[in-house]
């Protein structure tokens, strides 16, 4: 930075005192104005850069908002598709279950009599009893004693896919339905059966341990 006194002393080697002072003051003022202009130009450049950066940020934010909106719409569309597929699969599963039960209504009586000595005195029906839907229900006899057949149908009993606890849940559900029938007919034996397309050996063992008859559709 320039100082007036220093410049004045240097100029005094050539000019007189008054001339040196005027000349030093003039040069100092000119230099100060030059520095101020430089600083102002630099400041303008900084402001311009900030404005450009802010504009780019705003544009990026707008693009991000658009992308998020498109993503939300795509997700909603995917959810609708998945929901539709789930409903179709659920409807297909119910149709197959009803088909299995309809086969059982025709084929179970002969199988029960031949293999288990159970004679049905009436047709197997689907019944709602005290709020419980019973897939297979019929009155019959075994060894001359009356029994009520209470059955649940599942398309597949696979412990690898459904886990041990899932198989337990199915058996518990059957027990609950049998208990409803038992309360209605306390003096009659309840025979529980599980009807399925296929059951793996481990599930068969679980059911046998709990006194439940498992019948697979390929057996009739």
C-alpha cells in the first residue's frame, strides 16, 4: 500500500517540498481509486458466480422434484399391478380350493369307508357354525358309533415353504373348528381330517401325532 509521506520524501530528491507533497497525494489518491475499482470488479464477479450457481441449483432441484414425482407415480402404478396380481392369485387359489373340496365331496365317502371304516350317513357339506367356516362336515358312524367329520382343505402342506409353525397353525385352526362342533354335539366323537393335494412327510407326522387324518387327493 502507498503512503504519502514515503512518496513525498522520495520526490523531494528531485522536486521541492511543495511539489513533492502535491505529487505524492495525487498518486496516492489515484492508487486508492484503482484498488477500489479492482475490488468492486472482483465482487461483481463473485456475485455473478453465486447467481449462476444458484440458478444451476434451482434447475437441479426442479429436475429432482420431477424425477421424484415420476418415481411416485411409477410406484403407485406398480402397487396397483401387484395388488391386481395378488387378487388374481387369491381368486385362483380359492377356485382351486373349491375344486379340491368338490372332488372330496364325491370321492371321500368311499375312501373313508375302505381305509378308515367310516360310513357317512349324509352328504359332505361346507358349513358355517358359530362363526367358523368348516370346509368339510358330515355325520357318520365308525364301529357302530356316531361321529362327526370335521375337515379343513389346504392345497399344499409343505413344511419347507410354510415352516413348522405354519403347519402348526393349520392344525390349530382345525382343532378350533372341531371344538366348535364338539360344543354343539358334546356326546359325539369328532373325526378331524386335513384334505390336500400333497403333504410332505414331516407334515404327515405332525398331523398323525395329533390324531388328524391327512388325505391327499391322489389317494382316491
